[in-house]
C-alpha cells in the first residue's frame, strides 16, 4: 500500500512538472496584461543558467520572486543567467524587459541587465552604478537598434536574461526582483533577408548542423570548436573552408561579446549556410584546459589548434585544402595575422583573409606594427578583405603581403557583427569576394 502511495505521488509530480516549466511562457501569451512575470519557471537555484564568480539564493516566497547574489572573489566580470523556459518567452509584442535591482553591498556597484538573443542575434541592455542600498528599475528595450537602424534583437529569439557585475569586488551583493516583460508593441517582424545562425548542438557533424567538436585529446577539457557542415554537404565532395575567430570578452553599452566561438557569425553570413564548411575556433589556454575568452591564451598552441582543425576537416569532411579562408571580428581580426601568420605551417593554410574592425599591427596585446610586418612576409594567399578598417593604417601591411586588398564600410556604426547576417551592400560584396576567391584556379 505504501508503495502505491509513493507511485501515485511520483506520477502526480511528473504530470505537474511541465506546468512549472511552461508557466512563464503561458503568462506572457496573455496580450492584455500590462506586464508578465518572466521567471515563474524558476523554482530553485539549480533552475538558473550559468553562475560565474557568484553565489545565488532564490527566494520563491518573496512577491514576484527574489534572487540574491554575492560575488565570491574579485573578477573582471561576474554574472547569473536566467534561461528562457522550455517553450521560450513570448516577447514579440512586448516593449521592454524590466527588473528592480538593489545594491546590497557596502560599496558602489556597476550593474548591467542584459536580454540576450539566440541564433546570431545580439543583446540589449540597461546599465547603472548603484550606491550601497540604492534600488533602481532596469529596463531593456526589446526594439533597440544599432545606429543605422538595424535591430539588435529578435524578441522571439531570446535565450536568456543576464544580471552582470563588471569590475567585481569581493562581497559585492545584489538583490533582483520583479523580472517581467512590460508594455506593448506591434507584432515584431523580421527584416527581409535577415539570416539566423544555426542553433548550436551536441552530437556528430552532419549536413546543416552546427555542433561542438573536440579534437582528440580534448574530450575531458573545456576546449572545443564549432563545426558547421553546409546544408548541401555530401561525403566525397570537396568544399571550401571558412575558419573564424571571435572577439574578446567585452561588455559595454555598445558591445556584447562573450569571447567564445559560440558567438561567431561571419562565416555563416558569407555563405548563407551553403557551399562551404565553417569552423569557429577558440583561443586556447592549454595550461588550464579552457578557452581563453580574453587575449591569445597560448598563442603557439592556438596556432597549432588551427592547423589540426583544418587538417581534420580536410581529411574527414571533404574540406578543400586549396580553398581555406580565415576571418575574425575584433580580437579575431587581429588574429588573422597574429595567429594566422605565426609560423610557416599555419600561414600555409590560407588563401585569403577577411578582417572586421581591427587587424594585426594595431598595437593590441603585442600585435605591434613592426612584428606584424615580419609576420606579413609569411602570407602566401591571394587576397584580403577589410570591413570597417583603416586603409591608411593597414595598407603598408597589405603591400608587404602582396595581397589584392578590398576595403568596405558596413555602415552599422557599432562594434558588432550584425551586418554579416543581412543583405547590405558591404555584405554582398564580401560574399562575392569569397566566391571569386575560392573559384580561382590554382597556378
């Protein structure tokens, strides 16, 4: 009899569990409500997403729920993420995402509230410095745009809300209450021609899938790349390869950059998912077995990693060794020269470079112009394409590389990669450049 009671209880709990997971989505579906709670699917701390350099306490008994956070050590960044419920948040007709945040620490605290997009969409945020004991309503505009009017976010593709502290002091403490979607807007519609990057999955590579991929020996480390086989991929057919590096971890009112290969989108924007294999690479910290989100990690190991990935793609997945291009954003753009030309072996891989908003020689983190000139001598490719870079600064390097060089301005007006997922003239020109590059016959 006792066994039957326990069985019945377990069945009832199993039936009720999905209700909690979808509760936030159901509440948001009510278009008449002026605001809708966004974290009713959170029942305990374990339901949260990533906790970085913080401890968290979830108080479900507080009206609207309360999240209490304490920094565990000084750090460049600390954060907690509230993941979307299983069926997502229905934000397509909402105006803002809001929360009340109180500084419970003893020193002033810089605070950021982010609403973070998925599938290549960017993020929108609100930012303030709070005095000890000060509370403020943070409000993230879901229809925020880049300076040229390009939407930062698709409200229907939001993966998480993120509460962040930059420049973290030990013992910094926050209390977050009332996370909600607020206000009304007309139904959001996607701009014509706007691409969405493929979802990131675990599992074996396959046509049309973007998967986390580990080289042999990295299975039990935090080091991985992302590998995308195009939707028209077939075994036994040769495909050009695009290798891409991300920017640094960097969060400011004008930039949301995680420093991880997951945020790469340029390769997909160039190909629209067809006709080329795309690999998003990390900067490698071998000593700690992790991805270096800032800086080069171990620069020599990072260059070696690129060689191994390209060789594996060509050996196992039909990559065309004669048609490999390297691209990157910000730190990743500098890496085209700083990593991509680091030694003769890695330099031999590339037929062309595309650099967005920086390039080797601009002085960042050891990438001096004199050392870049030495690296430039190793370039054995054909052409270089620059997006939002200075002709005056970088043309001497291009002359040393003896490369056919193209410079374009995207017009986005921000330190970001959103322009590569739409059909603006600079992106169309980049796509043509790549197609021409990989169509050229070898001498």
